[in-house]
């Protein structure tokens, strides 16, 4: 693909095995002074870096063409040096130009000094290359921007991939790109609990047992030599297991330290745990080395205990609230019954029926009754309103 500065102007699809392509450009006066560059894509769909820019100039004479000067590739480093970060961390890239043994061409003149540094990142799926210009945020650490220094972050999953850098030099009014630097791999992982490594005897043979978190079963376990970046053995645990046993490797040294790590596929990305503490194995030993930490997953146990305590507190709170509501309802019902009782009592009509009956007496009864009246007159109480006969 041929680009005029940043605009694609032509592309050619070659047969398998071809190593170069020729483009024809119609030269016009407005094209003089324009910059052209190219790149290619291999059969696997991966894109290369952009070539150095070429500028069209008028040809004065038929002088023999000279090859484009070659500049040494830069060196790209990253902090942390492992390139493994967690979401939210910061990445620091440094693109530097190595000084050759002879007199450096970059120190001979001001025009040969690198003018611009570019940080390139290759996509994970499409293979396309995107350039990250030197950020101005580096001014926070020094009064002037540091040449070749790139600060990237807070890191997300999108920053994972391969990085490289180039620098550009103005040569005879032309902007020339250097060759591509070394490639740095950046991995963004989740914070998984660290693995534990112990030495166990299984069926008359010693094994290195690597244990991960019970929350991640069926993980891929890797065994490392201490301070080594390449695993010496890798195997996948069963879907219901969270540990894996490695046979003790044949070792020539008297004492060798081992570490292990487990990896889990979360979505489309792999999450790696922290490595276990180094376990030293002595050749010819008959007793296993005692681990520094037990293989108990304390975060999982503490989390389960907290959940149980929270559940019990919730149940107790519900019982107390229900008891108070029942008690309040009973008191209200009792008050209503008492109110109804006293209402009925006060509503009763307390009336005594005193009926005066008239009796007629004959003369004979009147005469006979004088003696009785005289006898009863002595028992009459003048202070009493009603008199009860005494028989």
C-alpha cells in the first residue's frame, strides 16, 4: 500500500513469494515536495511498520542514485520490566538511540538529531499498526519534555499488545524514519490470589503440588525455575480441581528453587495469578520442605464467614421487627376491647321503678285498723322516706 503523507493512493496484491512491489505515480507540479511512504500486510493479516518517507524532487542531472542512509534502530524499554500490569496501573516507555562505537552521527550536527519519536502498537486481532505520539504529559516530571519518553495509563484491557518505536530525522529537508525497534509485550491481568507450591510424596514419588484459588477450577498451571520467565512445565487441571501436581524435574544442581503460577481465561483475555513463594528442593532429600504459608485460601474463608454473619444479623433483625409489630398489634386490640367494655357499662340506664298503689278501706277495716295503726305508729321513722314493713 502506497500512502501520500497520510492518504492511501494505491495498493497492489502480489502473488505468494513476491518481496517487492512497484508503484507508478504521475508527477505533477503540485506533487513536488509531497511525502510518500508504504507498508505491507503478510498472509496472516499482520501489518508492517511504515517505511521511511520519500520526497519527490526535480531531477537536475543523471547522477547515479545513492542508497538511503541507514540509521541504527532504537531500543525500547518499559517499566515494569515484565510488562505485566493490572487495570489502573501506569506504563512508562523509553525509546532511546544507541550510540555507535565510532563518532555518533547524531552528535555531529544539530540537523541529524532525532526530531520525533513515535511509539507504535500492533492490534491484537486485525494486526493493524497505530502510532502513539510522544505525550506532553511527560512535562510534569521535568521542565522540558523528555525525548523518547512515553507515559501510558491508567491502563485498561485495550492497552494489552505488542509495542515498538521509531524516530524521525530531517535529512536534506526530508523526514526520514529509522528502522523498527525491538518489540515489547504488554499484558493486562486481573488480580488473582497467589498460588502455593509444596513438595508431596504420591505413590512413592515426589511431586510439586501447585494450588490455586478454589474459586477458579480447571485453570492452567505453570512451573517455573525461580527468576525465570519461561515455564519448564505447563498442564491444565481438571474442571473440578484447583490444583495440579508436577513431577520433580531431574536437576543437576544440589539445590534448585521452583515457583508456580495459574492462569484463567476470563472472557476473551487470560488472567494470571501472582507467582508462589520460591520452594527450594534439595537433590536426594527424603523429607519435604515445609511451606511458608498454608494452602488455605483465607480470602475465600473470610468472605464466606462474613456472608454467614451478615445473614444471621439480617434474620435477627427481621425477628425483632416482627415481634415488635405483633406486640403493638396485641396492645391495640386490648385497648379496643377495654374501650368497648366501658362504653357498654356507661350506656346502661339505672332507673328504679317506684309505683304507688291506691288501696280502699271500709269503715270496719278502718276501725279494726286503728289499733294496728297505733301499734305501728311507734315504729314509724319520720326521718325515713320509705318504710319497709316488719312482720
